[in-house]
């Protein structure tokens, strides 16, 4: 893993979750400047980053955003990611004023049901060649 990415924006995601993989594909299409980089939570890189930031390595129920050395999870991570996307997506960051306990309750409900609603794969997704350099594995 290259050290210069430690200070950039890194999204850790559940690599076998279809909803999470779709979200990563959406982010890739809507982050034309390529500011966000990715690693699955299950990958050696993802596990190393979780350990480095004192996060549990066995809990795969949340997106994790590492931005300028700070850690964001659940709805806060999703909203901070939306600020970096093109189009009207940065406007969704206004939801940050909703108390985290409410935002995260909705996030946790979706996270608990994501495999049932959207399914899962046996393997982490392989990025398209044009996006490969944005994955840290």
C-alpha cells in the first residue's frame, strides 16, 4: 500500500455485498476526479487499515471512509462521500444535520438486511481496467 494514499480518501466496503459493490460502481462513475480510492474490508489492505485505525476487523456491516487520517462510518461516511460526487449528490450532505442516532438507525436497518434484499457474491468484485488504479488491493 502506498503511503501517499494514507492522507487521501479511502473507502472500505464489504466486498461480497451486492449493494456495497453497486455503491462502489456508482461512486466510481460519479467521482470523475478520482479522489476516492477503495479496498474491501475483507482484503489484507482493508484489514490493515482497520487495525491501523483501531477498528474491529470482523465487523463488515458498514462503509468506512478514511479522509485526511480521520475515520467516518455508517451514515456519516456515506454523506461525506456524497460531497465528493458530481451533480446534485453533494446536496445530500445537508442530511448531516439529522442527529446521527436517527441517521445511523436507518443505515443499520439497511445494513442488517442488505444480503437478504440485494444478495451477496462469493468473491470480491474485480474492477474494470479503467478503475483498477483506484483499488488498493
